[in-house]
C-alpha cells in the first residue's frame, strides 16, 4: 500500500520538495510502524533537499510524531496505540517504520505538535552542551539563539546553572530569550566581552571566527549549524595558542533515551517548546519560506492532516 510523503524533487522551484505517493514501509524486526500525525521542519532539511545529501525521489525529514499501529515483531518497543515521537531518516511520510530505540513515548500531558519539535533541535542542543562539558558556573555563548536549537540550548544551559549569553541577528529576534533563561541577549557579538567556556554555534561564517576568538583556554566550540551560508576565514595563528577545541557536531546513534528525557521535561513544563509556524504539510512551501526568511521564532510544525496555515 502506498502512502503520501514529502520527497526531494529538484524541479520544484524554491523548495525542491513535493508531495508524492511512495511505497508504504515494511518494518524490519526491531522496528515499529507509526502512523504520523505531525512532522517538524528543520533548516537542515531545506539544505538536504538542495544539496544532494538526500537522493532525488527519497523522503525528506527527521522529526516525526504519531501513533504506533504495529508493534515490533521481536517484542521490543511500545505497544499499538502508544503516542510516540521519533528521530529517524525519511520522517515526512504518512506511515514510517522506526527502530524501537529511535523513539520515545509522548507523555499524556504533552501535545504531539510540541513533542515533534524536540528530535533534531532538542537532541542537538542537549548533546552538544553535554559534549562541551556543560556545568554550573560555565559561561555559555549560544549563537542563532532564536532558532530551534538555540532556544532549547538556552533553556538547558540555564537549567544546568550556567551563565547564558544568547546571540541573535536582530533585537526583535531576541524577544523572550531572557524569559527562557538567558542572562544576556546580544545582537551579533557586539559588545560581548570574553572569555566564554562554551560556544554552541549555529551560524557559522565570520561569526564563528569571532566566537572562536572569545573562547577561553580549555573551552569548547560546538559547530551545530551554518545558517549564514558564508565562509569562515581564520586569520594566521588564530588556532595557535592555549588549547581549546572546535568540534563539528552531528547527531549519531539512536536518540530514544535523550528524546524521553526531553519529552518529560517538556511535559512537566521545565522545557518550553515554542512553535513559530504551524499548518498542513500541503503548505510546505510557506513554512520553508518563513524558515529561510528568519520569520520563525522556535520551530515550524507541519500537520499531516490538511489544515490552513496559522
């Protein structure tokens, strides 16, 4: 049985993505079959559709939430009827087969539209901060702080007792970040005095170089994104001196355990999930345009059932 899905098609202007019929999934042992109700669009998905990283005709996306309609044949994972959220490739389809350890149950008090915002952005924020050595008293700089990863990183760092500096592209983009836990909100890196112990950078380009110069000896810069699309040019000797690190970050391995942690935090109100655009996946082009145009504060959520955008 075929299902509808958002697939890569370079002939489509602006987005390189279209809705199409694709073969339905065939779960392997250890996989559950999920009927998807919501998916979440990440900036990286837009780049994947254009860059060739996802082949033409393949299903796009990584973030999905829905209901288990077939349990895993080997007895692992959640039962039929369980609401789940998952981080998996090819997520933007009506039905998907998912490894049992790549998903987590959605608590009863958590709306699936908010749960689906957690996988890529939440796991990237959680794991990059962990890899950087987050702890109480650390001075943490988060660039691109108004986006999905940035907003989660601000909250998680503040929750850990760090001093959080949120960098945004404009004053308007910084609204609400202090309420999420930022101690300082700056436009770009102007007026920011170093040093900082940790940088979570989602911008890349010249700002990454500036952030590197602010990093204290022994500090860690985690490169989680590159929304600027600009090259980062380091001056001579910029990487010579007291030891500090710049790490290329990518989510590796199944994320079920971290998703469960994030979902519980969101359900209990300890992690705010902000949705800046929500509507039917039939309006994918509108969501993509808003995301590229930096008009989405937080996450863009697509409903598999058709509804007008809002």
